[in-house]
C-alpha cells in the first residue's frame, strides 16, 4: 500500500511540475501583443504602424 501511495504522490508532483514548466515555456516563447506592437511601431505619432497594412 505504501508503494502505491508514493507512486500516486510522485505522479501528482510530476504532473504539477509539467504544468508549471509548460506555462513558463509558453510565457517565454509567446510575447504579449503590446510588446509586439511596440517593436514594430514607428516613432512618428501621425503615421500608423506598418502592421496595419494599406488601403
């Protein structure tokens, strides 16, 4: 019974670590929309950023 209990606890800890690791990886790889907008926007306020496209 002790072996089964330690197996379940170990699986739960492993699943928790996997979820935390995947969340950290996703936050590193996926920059926020504000960061992307700042990086591609121009310095002039009267000109829209290039990612808006043209008419």
